[in-house]
C-alpha cells in the first residue's frame, strides 16, 4: 500500500524517538537540579561555618592571653550553644617558643551523610 504524499502527521517511530529524546533531556535536568540543590546547601553551611569561626576567633581575642584555654562547643546557625546544633566549634591555645600564643578555631559539620567538613582559622597573639 503506497503512502499518500498529502497525508500529514507523525509515524509511531517518530513519536517513540521524540519520547526517548525528551526522557533523556528530563533526566539531565533532574540531575542538574539535584546537584544545584546540594551545592546551594553546601554553600550556605560553609558560609555559616565561616561566620561562626570568625565570631569565635574574635571572642577569643578579647580574652587576656594568660586566661585562654582550649575547648569545644556544639552550636546552631546563630552561634548559640545547642545540643541539636549542626556545628562543632573547637579551639586550641598553643604557646609558641617565641613567647606568642597560637589560637586555632576549627568549625566542623556533616551534611547529608557525607564526610564531615571543617574550616580552620588561626591567629597569633
């Protein structure tokens, strides 16, 4: 049976190919969005950790060197102590041979079951 040249429309094969192309494109966009959400979440947590580390370092700078001691605390996003906080701040005070003191603050957190992340801040007093 010959096909009429005047017939308009799509064949079943053309529709199936179009569906495959659309599906592959949709999967790519879904992966892109998932990665974007994860990256945004990481950037937010990293920014909060940076602020929390800087705040603690500044607070430790106001304490006389002779009174400085090492310690740690679990805090929430605002820096308030909280047992359910996402962040752990650790600070160590290390006397140096030249008479100065090194203060190191490490802020760590876990995100979505991934390996723990940490940012470190140091100053010499």
